[in-house]
């Protein structure tokens, strides 16, 4: 979440980028990100321009 907090809010971050910058295996990271998404803390977008970003609203 700290890595995503430092990312551009409008640009989803790829799992490979998060894992590579933090030395976290993809399988472990997929589990963590899935749980954070289910808790409403992250949003995900599939496809070419997909990835994860923080899910907390600023309103």
C-alpha cells in the first residue's frame, strides 16, 4: 500500500512493478492484493492499461 500511495493516483500500477520494487513473489502479492481489494482498500483494472491503485475515496 505504501508503494501505491506514492504512485500517480490516476495510473494503475502493475503487479510486476509492485513485486519487483519490493522483492515480493507474484503469487504472494496476488494473494495480498486480492485481500486488500476485497476489503475495499484497493481498486483493480483489467486489461492493457490495468493494474492496482488505492481504493480510498478523497470525498
